[in-house]
């Protein structure tokens, strides 16, 4: 009798332990499921369509670190890389308003429009809101916030024709895992660097829309198309020399 009582306690303890482990790993796998920055890569596409994914990273890659902001030292580097597509007609984009962080909801439309117009005014126009919840090839140029992996600030997806190189659809997803803000234009590094500036990151992402690729060399760090950013940073709002050269080359 005494022995079976002890066995019952041992069995009960093991059951509690197993339930705890299961709860913890369950939470982790749900967390991993959110990290689907590139899930669109697994979607089937027509043979004629290819996809490029541009992932924007924190300047210092550490989990849960917004990156180290550095003031501009030389935005006169005259370098750009092209993706291969040209925009030749108007592009209508759609915001999933239900995903926008509440603290920036009041100004997000104007900030996104300013970011587009920094490249080409009159080329991009805002259409009605969309309910699209993830990047996918669906004929909707969608902008949304979504929880992505820890080493991602934002992602732009570009679907284009394998034969003509013509871009067919563009989506941009900002990482809801991190805080977002709308800072002032100056200084380059704001006093509360605990959030990413929407205009700073959006201007970079929309550079991909117009056909510019990421730059990764250290000397290119003050250009809008540099592939890394930091919390509090706003210098990508303004195009550097190489960005302007690229824009002029891609003028529709
Ligand atoms: Zn990029």
C-alpha cells in the first residue's frame, strides 16, 4: 500500500513535468511559426514568374537588438545596384490598416506616401485598404505589419517575369515584433532609439520597388539602399548620391 502511494506521487510528478515541457516547447513552436518572413518562397508560382525577397537586418545582428545608430559621415558615395526591373507605369498600393501599430496609425498614410514620393512623385498612389495578411502573389501590392523573425526589420517581396524582367507585384512587410515610431527629420540618430522610424525603413524598402538592390559595403552605410538599419535612425529618409544616381538611371 505504502509503495503504490509513492508510485502514484512519482507518476503525478512526471505527468506535471511532461505537461510543463510540452507547454514550453508548444510556446516556442508557435513563436517559430510567426517567423515566416520567407513563407511566400514556398508558394507555388506559374513557371513564368520568379520571386526575389529582400530582408532588411538590424545593423548589429543580435537577437532583440535594434542595431547601433551612427550619424552620417559620407552620403556622397556614388554607388548603386539595380535589381533588373523597371517601373514604367503607375503602381497602386494597398495598406492592411488592421496590422498597423496603434502609436503610428494616425500618420502612417502620409509617411508611406512621403517615402514613395522620395523616389518618384506621381508614380505611386494609395488604393483602398486591403485585408491581405501575408506576402503572396495575389495581384495586390500590399503593405502590412506582421510578426517576423528576430533578425528582420522588414521584408520586400518582388514577383517578376522570368522572360521580360517586368515586375508583376510588390509587397512590403514590416516586423511587428519590434516597436515603430515616426521621428523628426534630424538628428540622424534620435534620442529614443528604441524604435524603428517608419519613413526611414519604408524609403529603403520602396527603393526595391523602383528597382534598386541592397548595398552591403561599409562605405555605403550612409546611403538609403544600405541593407542594414538601426533603432532611432532617420538618415535613409534622404537619398544619398548613389541613391540619386540609381533613381535617375531608373526614371520611368
Ligand atoms: Zn533592402
